[in-house]
C-alpha cells in the first residue's frame, strides 16, 4: 500500500529528482518499469510538489517556487519589458527563465492584465479573482475543467 512513508523510501533511490521540475519528473517517469510515484500520488500524500521535494530530499532545488505575491512581484519587476508584452509573449519569454508561470500569476495576482496593473502601475487595491490556494490539483493545470471552483472539483 502506497503512503507518504513508502514514497519517501522509494525516492531515496532517486536523489536526482531533488533537482527536477514537475515537467522533468513527468518525462523521467515515462517508460520506466520501476514503481516511482505518479503526480496524483504525490499530490494525494504531500499536497504540493514543493512539499513533496522538501519532505523527501535534503536541500532540494525549488524551481519557480514563489511562496507569496511579493516574491512574484519582485521577480517580474526585474524584467521591465514584461509591461509591454501580451500574455502569449510573456509565456514564450519566460520559458527559459526563472519567472513565475501563468498559473502562479493567476494564483497570486489574478489575470495577466491585473498583474500588469498591480506590478507596473502600483495599484494595490485592484479587486482580482484568484484561483483557490486549497485545490492543489487545479493549480498544476492550464485550464481547470471545473473553472477552479473547489466546490465542484472532484480532486479537492
């Protein structure tokens, strides 16, 4: 029976996972015969990718982990050219950089447009609709089939 302790035990054999992103881990799992846990199990027992890495590895690399909205704003401000970008341009620009993903922006600052208003115009009291922080499954998806409504989400 798989549980948190069993996953920790399995991951002792894969120290390289400590430095992987979610995408790299998914690619790492493809075609493997060994019993490394899938993302659903990781979310079920740890809640978030970051917590999984923190609990299974000593000193893991936390890629694009922002923790709060101030860290997201601070990182975006390092790239003033973002102010003139569309959401698609941002996505292409941020692919090879350690910038917050579109999901992270929606989680902490709302829409891409509201992010630009908050970050570059200093509007701090803009009413934005944010994704719920409680639903860890939806935060890893580009589009949630339940429209991020945790009351309807079968995974929450």
